[in-house]
C-alpha cells in the first residue's frame, strides 16, 4: 500500500461529508456487533474506502504487523453476512534521521523503510447500516465534482426582463 494512496483516501473522505457519514455508520455497526471487544480491532486505521456499491460497503483497515486483529472478530463479522479478507503487506515510511547515512545519497531527504502491516478488508452488506439512503461511488463522485465546480443543489433562476 502506497503512502500517497492512503493520504488521497483520507483527503477524499474528509472533503466529502457523505463518505464521512458512511464511515461513521460503518463504525457504529461494528460497535453494535461487538467487534471492538476482540483484541486489536480498535487499533485499525482506514486506508481505503468506503467504497459504496449496489449492495455492499467496502473498507480496508491497516494494522501494525505485530497487532493483527483477533480472527475471532472476523468470524463474528462473517456471522452477520460480512466478508473479511486478511492480507500481509507493507508501506514505505520515512526513516527517522539520526546520522548522515539516514539520508538518500546526494539529497536531504530521509531514506524510506518498509513497515510491515496487516490489511483487513471488510465488505459489509448495506442493510446492516442504519443509513439506508447510501449513494453509489458514481453518485458520490458526481457530487464531489459538482462541488468542485461550484454547482450546488440550490439553483437560482434570474431573468433580465
């Protein structure tokens, strides 16, 4: 997982209140299912999503490799008809500069180190979320584009008569 992809996802979520609302609904549903009582499930960081489809909402959470979420929590999610996928991965993080050898040769930029992580992708049925009027990705993208162009839901009609 690239660091830039993670940053782009965070920016998109914070720019669009609909996506933020979906994340809050997703988190509320996981809390009501009791997932956070399992070891390390609370430690996850959203790195991809929410991706809203016709019937599913997908979110990918990242955990440090040594803090893998308890698989029993994933089993509990599957009991609610969710789909859970685990994947070992890494991301590149800048090294803390302590010596001149910590810089990339010929630059003043720190070297990057691989940080091992777990990626857990959860596909949750829309019906489990309280907010049933969730929009598809295409609808959300259209709204973001309209907001970027200054187009709002409220239109004003003027005439020069």
